[in-house]
């Protein structure tokens, strides 16, 4: 009976440049079934023979890296087995696409060392385009924030942690690299005059102006704006219940996983009531009724689909540029709401991450009744000075609104 020929455990081959490569069979991949080989190069045959023996011993002791794998492939495998919130996953995909794959994607994972990573981090902190200095007149270096670079470091470190457990590499090079220090940015909310200027400019679109006004007074997040349904709005009780958030078309719990009820001032109730009536008229025009589960803010005629959070961010950025604000971030309106509350004597609260260093950044801004204050205290200054003719409180020709402002 013929015996089956045994596979050679390893061999040495000469390279065209005169070097010698040691190649050792490391078994078959359990998922793909493909053969795995470890390859190392040495300048002389004698050194290659020593490498061959060393690699064979590592295979026997299961200390070898299982395959030749690139950084891009390793990151992709890490994403396959980890679970993230939709917003987190989208942000990671963006960082991988923009900063990791273009620079490190084709690099062998085993070659990723602290020196390479720290040099990358330093360059990103100078310019997010990784330029080598001004190469064109139109280019202006825009550094990546330390916190964003830290996210890139986390992705790479977590990827290498997994690769070590799976025996792709023996050492986690990212664990030895030093990431930038955590940076706490100073909040830059608009002033009361700037907030009013925002509403004056936004008043050309009553729905947009109402959304910004509620953001300034309630301090909610953009995902919570998109997820708000009419079933969450209690006009008779002058309150809104916030218990959901939207990311794209995915509905999820709020960032803090908590349900909260926020108070509305009489002006907000008046505007929401008029706005709801207009939504009902628009739905009737296309032959449908306004559903109790319809979204409060929607671009669909029947209010059946939510707005996309990114669309709100981009639109606000353009508006802030037009008005000339320093901060173009929608989140600055949340800071504005919290700072106004503190200015009127509301107690400070910890942030969503329970960090006491900036306790006012994530304050539940609508809960004014909990602090013994009227819900509309300090909000009258936000009412637009020159509302657009289509604005809800101009339906009387402006006489009632003008009289109210004159009384102030």
C-alpha cells in the first residue's frame, strides 16, 4: 500500500536580489481552508537556515503569527466581530476610510510599531491631509483634534488586541504607542443677541425656525429632534417627552438611555399648536390624515419619515456662517441652553459621562419646573424680531406680535 507523501514543513528559497527566504507551513485557516505560510527573509543562507529552525519551533509552540495580514484586512476583521452603536460605527468607518486605510492599509500588521503610529499621530495633529508643508497656494493646514486622533488610536489598538488573541501577531505595537492627551474644548455658545439673530435669519422657514427655537430652549440633541413624534408632544400639558433618538433611519434609545419630560413655555405651545395645524392641512391636501405617530419635523408630505441628523447639522452650519457665529456646531445651541439656565440660577448637573469638570454641558435643559422657575423664564429674548410673513405668529398680519414686542 502506497504511503501518502508528507508535506514538507518548510524550505529555503533564493530571491532574485541574492537574499534567502525561509518558508514554513503553519496549517490551514479554519474558516477559509487556505494554507498558511510564514515567510522571513535573511541576507545569507546560513541565517535563513537559523530562521527556518526558529519558525518551525514557533509553529510547534503556537507562538507564530498565523498569516501575512495587512492593517486594512485586520481592521475589517475586527469590525466583523465587534458591536457598536450605529453612530459610533459610522464614525469609525469614516476614520478608517479617511486616515487609516490610505496611510497604513497596505502595511503588514506585524510591521505596525509605536514609532510608525506616533509619527502618524504627530502629522495628523499638524494637518489632517498629512501634507509636508504648503504645496499649493489654496492649501491651509487644518489639524485633526487630539480627541479624533485618540479615536484612531483606539481603533488600531483594539484591532491589534484582537490580532494578538487570534495569533496574527505576537505583540500589540499600538499598546506601546503614546496617544495624544485628551483635550477638553472650551464651549462656545452663542450670545443672546446671536441666538436671536439666528432665529431672525431662520424665520424665512417657520419649521426651521421653530426647530432651532426649541433646541435653544430645551437643549435636546439632534437625534432626539429627528425622533420626535406628535405622540410625544402634550400641548395641553405643555410638555414634551423625549425617549428616542434617530441615527439615519435607525431608531434607538437616547444617549443616556433615559426617558425625560421637558416643560414648554406658552410661546412654544402657541407655535407648536399653529405648526401642527399647518401639518394637518398639508396632509389633508394629499388625501391623508396627520397620524398621531407622525414625525414632528419631516421632509415627507405625510410626515412619515424623520429628518437625517446630518442634514440638520449641515444646514445649521450654513446658517451660522451666514450670521457670522464663531462656532458652526449645532451642539453649541445645547451649550447655550445650559448656560442660560445657569445664568438664571439653576443648579449645575453632571454631564452624561458623569465628569464634573464641565458640569453644565449636558444639563437637562427643559426641566425648569424642577428648579422652581417658570418654564418661559428668560426665553422671551429669543422671539424673532422681524418674523417672515409666513411665520406662524404673523397670521394676524403682525399686529398681535408687534403689540407684544411693544409691551416688552
